[in-house]
C-alpha cells in the first residue's frame, strides 16, 4: 500500500470517527445524567437520516440544490429526533431511572422495535438516496489519490463538536448542573435543583446529536430501515471503550475505532468487524472501566435480590412441573404446528435458564449470550455434516465448542461487570456472527448449513421427550443451585464482592465457573435448536437471538425459579399470534411486541411472576 493510499484510509477513518463520536457523545450524555443505557439510540440516528433524506428528495426537492437549505434540513432532522427523544424520556426513560441496567437495555430495545415499525409505516420500506451536499460534491487530490470534500468537512466537525460540548458542560449553568447531576443527582435534588428538567434536557440533546449523526451520514450512504442496530452496536463499542460517562473518552475511542475500521477495510476487509471488537476487548482487558471511564464500583448498584425458588421437591414446584408436562402433552396431541411451537418454547426455555443462572445468582449481565448458542448450533451441525455424527455426539461436539470458547473468554469476564461485561459479550457474539457470515467454506455463509438429519420423523417423538426432560432438569438444577453452598457464594459475590473477597471466597473463580457452566448450557440449547430446525444460519449469533434470551428471563422474572418457563411460553405465543394475525398487525408485529416489552418493564420490572407475587402479598396484607 502506497503512502498516499494509506493517508487516504487514515482520513477515511477519521471522517468515520466523527459520526461515531456524535453518536457516542449523545449516548454518553444520556447515560451520564440518567444512568440509563439507551439501546434505542440508533433509532434516533435512523430517524434523523430518514427525515433529512425525505426532506431534500420527496417533500422539498429544491432544498437539495441549496447548501443553506440542505443544512437546515439536517438541523430539522436533528431537532425532530430531539423532540421524539423528549417524548420517549417522559413516557419511558423517566420511569426506568433506578432500574437495573439490563431492564433498561431491554426496555429501550422494545423502543427500538416500536420506532422501527413506526418509521416503516411512515416512510415506507425502501432506501432513500439523498443528493450530495451542494458545493461539496467534488474531491481533492492528495498525492494522486482523491478524497471527497464532504468527508474533509465532517472530519473537521468532530473536534469542533467536542470543543462545543466541552464549553457547554464547563462554561454554562446548564452544563454545570448536568455535570453535577452526573456525579450525584440526589445531592442536586437536596440542594433545591429539580433534576427532572436536567434529565429531559440531556435526553433531548443526546437524541438530537444522534439525529444529527444520521443526517451527516446521508451524503455518504442512503437512509434505510437497517441503520439503527448496526450503528448502535458500533456506538456502544465506542462508549464502552472510552468509558461510560466520559465525553473525552468517547472522542478518543471514536478516533481509535475509526482508524481500526478504516485500516481493516483496506488490509483485511473480511475481518474488519472482528478487529473492531477485538480492539474493544483488548482495551477492557487492560482497563475494565474503559480508557477514561469511572471504576466499576462508582456506578449505582442493584439492590439485594432474593431468588424465589423452593427446592424442586416443594409442592408448588411439583405443581409447576405437572403443569409443564401437561402443556407439553397437549401440544404434542394438538398437531404439527403446536408441536413445533412447543419445541421452540422448550429450546428457548433451556437457553433462558442458561442466562438466568448467571444473571440472577451471579449478577453477571450478558448481552451476547447468542455467541454460545450459535457455537453449540454450528458445532452440532458441523459434526453431523463432516463426520456424520448422530444426535448425542453432535450435541456433545456443540457443547465442547462452547466450553472451549467460554474457558478462554471467561478469563476476561472475571475482570468486568455491569454494562462493560454486557458489551464484551456482545462483542464476542458479533465476532461469531461475522465469522459465520464470512467463512463461507466452513459455515456456508448467509446460506447456512441446511439439510441436517439429526432428527427424523421416526425419532421426532423421542426428541420432543428429550426437550421436555432437558428443560425440566434445567429448572430443577437451577432450584438446587439457588439453595446450594455454591449458590450462596454466588449471591454473596453478586451483592457484596469486596466483603466476599475479604471473607476468603475465591471471587474470580466463582464468577468464572458460573459463566462457563452457563455457556455450556446455552451451547446445548443451540445444538438442540440445530437438530430441531434442520439448519443453522448466522442469525443464531445475532443481537435479536441474545435479546430473545433476555426477554424470556425478564418477562417471567429474573429472580423467579419459573420465570424462564413463563417467559418462553409468553414470548413464543406472542410472536406466533402477532405474526399470524390481521394483515396490518402482521406487518408491524415487531412494534407491537416492542410496546408489550416496554409496558412489562415499566409496570412490572420484576416480571410477570414478580407482579403476581406482589399482588398476592398485597391481597394477603389487606386480609
């Protein structure tokens, strides 16, 4: 690679870093003041891009020929994103303040689903190609290589925006109050300053910055309905790498990730995404709080939670198992469709239990548990296709692959916690997804591995019985674990890690063990999924697969023994019903599911079983 071409790639990286920084700065502001991790941030980016694109192409095409009016359209797109952010803050984010970070992530993921379908209904499903920015359509010659003028402009915007935000936060009363709210919101309230307007202002400013980021991206790429999740994952990488709550950290992390991204595209395009996430993992392995972030202990802690699960020999749990088996029997005699739904629910239950064990008892939050689910699925599928392995050996191969990766990755996990661990696990899932997508000779790429014959029509009844058995054993094992000595040690490490270490407990080993055991069970669920479907695709490692496991646990109740069971039934039934209902609802069932998720997270963060238990306790108290 020539020096001029290398310089062009470095400039590309710095230009891309501006978009990342604008997004990351907005997300950092929102987290700093509200302590809410907003997964819907990418939706505001997409809203700003779509509004600006339609403004200069469909609604007022003449605006696309004027630099001033084009810039005004960008500002209007950012303003609209800020106004929608204000509505989201009043209706959702304000109600999630103080909730555990994972509940916030899931609730804002529901907002992502709702906003995505709302924009699909309002703007249509097609891409929108906006014109180049007037007066900045050409390129400059840099040593024989050409670089777009627009990207030079956006490159300069990054430092300017950082300087503007620095002045806002340090030289204005509003900014100083924002910084005070970031450090101690309760003390600010005690001094007579209402923090709610500050929270609203932070959300409006943060979402407006996200909308501006989307608008600035328009001259480089078309606006489409797939922009949200892609950009928010990269934004989280920047924010976590820089350190949660640090604008300066977000700036330097954006520069680092932008340069890695640009060099990866030039030198190793198939592994660009992998390089980005490896960079984040490397930074967090050396500095668990990110480049300039606060130590992990500085954030708010979730209150001590009691796990509501008696020993599996208890009467209530006996009735629970009886109900589970009865529902499975009814599903089996109900026909092929009900059998397929029941199998999906049972696999989702096993996957959910694997996540619930480390979340509820160990306090370890994973937003990329699909990594081990996919490893189990691909391990089983590859063992079957390459070595003609039968179901038991294929499942063992999948579990072995999940165990090997978890054993290595667990060494990093024990140094992390909270959102940092969630993002590290997301990074691993994205690496697995990228590998499955790009290693076509092994995984089939987007075409997947199909035609698996691990389960035939003759063995389908036995396979269904195996699913019921594994799911039942998973619930029983979780109940036993909660009441065991190791379970007590897990909960001690979760609630008071420093006191547990002072008492002589091997804190890192305890976290490592539960993480690895959880990963193996997730891999088993993935292997069963591959056998049930007869095929495996890269989507097994996608963000939506990880969110499915989170929804299963949180809908039923993360601290409830039967939470994953109820959550898997509700999620499977709701997805099936919404997807097969009236045409208008069938087209927008994801938005309806997102609305349902948000309602449950707001009305009953402890899940449906926690809500039911609270109702019974209230009724008993009144009696």
